[in-house]
């Protein structure tokens, strides 16, 4: 009997210990104490004389969660206390001590007390089954002061109640900054009483052809805006959740909605319509006095609504096309002694920063505000990569890390064939979790300028709030732990299990979320000079079956036992099965094997960090990129050529090279201006054997084939020359053009 009781105790203790490990974000320090537990049943008493707002919040949440009465008193079993001392780099420090006698929440600030409450509520949820929280002690703090998420309400509009739900989600996982993207080409969403046409005209657009807009006005338009009273309501709601709301008023680009209302603020005088397509528009604010007068009026009203320390002023994707041909702009460049249109943008940003600084606020701008010279007190939001943040930090400026490679939640988080429509790139949960906001290029002093990470939710293809939830979850959980500073990519599998455990909470709250982590995953691996396709899944309740002849897998197909040898052109289809029934979707991968497949390859220039796929090996893995989903299995270069050298081996004999390129001008991606093929016997001295130019590339429609006399040289070099600057007449004119290339097929 004693053995049974002992085993029962060990099982219960193990169960309880496991429950505490499901917290998200994981605390910095958690210790289970040897004995005791705090009961969750019956009436609870809670002292409200310290951190009163947090005490009332906790009482309401516990009553709702546990269905018990929580009595607010001057003293109680649950009590708060203030910690007077603080430790550098331990932001929002709190302690949580639980034993049979009660719960003590110690905190350095109101925000720290609020985060302690969030941890306690998760513990209460975890231990509802046992009816008590085991004795434990937590000492916790955030690594970063800035832990943010962004919501674009311009491309598609969301109600006040939906925005509040978004804030609820951020607060549960200890995020403290809400970046509210309120103006753009497709809509002006904030009431400005001094300039009412910004919302009466700029707040509505015609329907777009890209997606199906819903909730149209009686005259068939799409849109909406927030009144100033609604803005105040959201800001007050966020304050209770310890979230700072940072408004974004875009300038000088992404201004078409404002120009539709006030065309005199443009270089051409219009007329304009509120944008109905996505991408980058050539028409931007003209830097003339009436433009600055209106923007200063806007800032005056924005400041009265948002107590935030920051005003985000955009600064990104501002083509200089109109400025180049605008007499006023060219005269202003001469008058101010500016070098070019890039310095004119810097003039624009610096002038607005000076005005905003004069109101006691600081600006944040996307990393394009670095062009032409950074404004004196600006904080850089680094989105195109991490280079902007590195530059800013080395110059002594603060930076926020939101690179497209890890922090863009409008990307697919699973197989596009089974996911709802998204922007044509991929960002899976493990990639978000792997992000380190501190670039390795910074020393300890420079690293202090990295305020923290932020994830961005752009809504071109997100038409309703349930879709917002789907794109947010579960990636918000990874962001939470990255921002809190307890993420550990080496322990990703442990985090993944906590995410799966959290799905029960999301289900209970009726939150829509992606189950992409349950999909089959395929990875190309090389072993001893051979190429294999490795399949994996986190499901433990099924069997993987596959085919390699293009036929659909069924219950009689071979069981996956290990990596599949890829030594010929084939199509692998695989799926999970349980009780002879398929679970989920089918994973499909085509392989086209050529003489270059699996060979050693070197690149002269590294691809952009946001589009590096599996590095150089991506070009010789036998997998073609999908032109409709061109950011997977493609390498992307910004302002750089692709120069790849392949070691074909001594037995090589070949007479053709084939590759695909992409032409997506709205996304600043262009066909190359030339492709050249060289060969060498020593990897030092190369001879040009074939070249094609612009006309042949355009005629190829992106599939470029170069045929030449048969070669046996062991080294072949393929040079794909990017277009240099984006041509006049295109969005982004004057900026470096993007180049995307997939497989280099040699045969």
C-alpha cells in the first residue's frame, strides 16, 4: 500500500511539475518547492492596498476562470508588495512565491505586477484539474524593453472590439507595444477634425480585385475610420493591459489616400483615387509648405490622443519618381544645398522630426529613413533586414528589430496548398523562434541600442479578424518568448510541445489558429555525396507513407523508414496515416535531376538574409521554384549579382544551362540584364562560352536556356547580372532592383 501511495505521489508531483513547464513565455527562473500547495477552490481573499489596479484585474480574471468569489480586502491570502530595488537589464522584474499559506506577488512597477498576474493566471489554468497550485518560486524579468506587435488597419479595416481582442492577445504573452498602422495608400483610418476629408474621402476605397472585400458601404465602397473618441477608448484599454499604443502616420510615401482627399499636396496636382491595389505608389507628398502645414496639424491632433513616447512616421517605400521631375522639389534641393532626392527625403523626415521633438515626442521610422542621412533623434525600425539596425546602433541610435526574414506574420506559416491566402513567402513557427534580436556584429555597448523585436501583421490578403487570429497564432507565442528573452532554439522541440499544450486554451477561447506544425515537413539533406529527402512530423499517432512515382499515397504505400534517396528525376508524395486513413494534407515535392544536382557550389555574393532559403545549395538541389510563390526555393539578391561556381567533377560533360528568374515589378523584382556562362579547368582562369541579354531574357518569360558546345571543364560559373536601379516609371524607381533565381540546371 505504501508503494502504491508513493508511486501515486511521484506521478502527481511529476504531473504538477510538468504543468509548470507549460508557461509561455517561460520565466527566467522557476523553482518547485518541496512541499505544499495553494488551494484554488472556495472563496479567495486578495489584498488590494498595493498595486490596486492589478489586484482588481486579477480578482476579475480569477472569478471568471475558477468560478469562485474573490474578496478584495486590506489583507488576504493573495497579496502584492513593492520591490524598491531594481537591477539593470532586468526589465519589469517580479517575483512570485506560492505555498500553502498564500501567494506573494512582489514587483518593481505596475507593469511588472501585471506580468506577474499573467504568469499566475496561466498557473491557475494549468492547475485547475488538481485544484491547487504547487509551492514554487519564480524570479522573472524581460530582456527587452520593447516587445511589440503591429496591425495594419489600412488595407483592411478592423473594429474597435477586434482591436481590443488583439490587445488582449498581446497582454497574455507579455508584449507591451502596439504599433497601430493608421494611414496608407488604401485608407486613412484616424479622424482629424481640422482636415475632415482625410476620412470622408481618404477613409474609403473602391473594392480591390486581389481579394474579396466584405462589409461594403451602401454605395459599394470599402473602408471605415476610428473617431477620436474611439481612439481614446482603445488607448485607455491598452493602458490597463500595460501596452503602449504607437500610432503610425505615413510620410512622405504611402500617401495616396491623403492625396485623394487633398491632391494639392502632391507634385502633380492629381486627381487621385484611394488605392485599390497593393504595392508601392509613385505619388507621394510633395515637400512644400502646405504639405508640412497639414502634417503638423495632423501631428497636433495625434499627440492629444496618444500618450506614447513615440510617433511612427513611416518613411519607407517612397519612390522619388515625382520628385525628380517636380520643379518645386528640384528648386528646394538647390535652395537647401542637398545632393539628391534621397537627401530631400532626409530633409523631409528631419523637418517633421524637429516638429515632433518640439512636442516632447520622438519618432520611429522604417529603415529607409537612413537614406540621405538619419534624423538626429530617430529610432530605426529595421524591416528589410538587420543591416539598418546595425548601422543605426553603431551610430548611437536606438533600433527595433522587425526583419522580414523572421517577423512578418502576413507570410504563409505552412504549405500554401493547405493554408489560407497569404503573401507569397513562408515564415514557420521555428523560424520566428530562432530569431536573435541582437546582431552578432554589435559589441556590448552598441547592443544596448537594440530595444527589442516586433512582429508585423500586414493585411493585404487578410480581410477579417478570424484570419488575423490565424496568422497571429501560434507565431505570437514564439515572438513572446523571443521578446521576453527566454527563447532557446536548441530546445525548440520543448517549446513546440508547450505550444501544442496551449492549443487547448486557444480552443477554449474560440481563437482561430494555424495547425501547420502538424504538417509533414520535407528537408533535403546530403550524405556522402548523395542527396536524400528527409520527412518528419511532430505527430506521434500515425505512420508516414510515401510514393516516388507521382501517384497518391494510400494505406498500401511504403512506410517511411528513413531519408529517401533522390538519384533520379522523381515526384515524392507523402502523408500521415492512422488506422489506414490519411491524416491531413499530402506533401508533394518534385525533383529534376541534372548533372549539377548535389554538386559543390560557391557564391561570390551572399543572398539577402530575408531570402536565402538553404543558401547556395538551393541552386543545385533539384527543386524548381514556384513562380506564383516565388520566395521559397529561390535566392533573392538586392543590388547584387548572382555569381555561382559549380564543381562539376572530372567526369563532367555538358552543353546546356537552365535557370528561372522572376519579374514582379510591383515588388521591385526585375529580370536580369544579362546571363553569362564561363568554364575553367583550375577554378582560377575562366573563359566565357555563352551570354544572353535583356531581349532574350524577356522573350524567355523567365525560363532561360543557354546552349553551347559540349564542355568537359570541371568548373562552370554562372553569372546573373541584376538590373542595377529600378527604372523610371516603376514603383521604387532609383532604388536597387531585386533579383530572384532558382535552380541552376546543367546538362
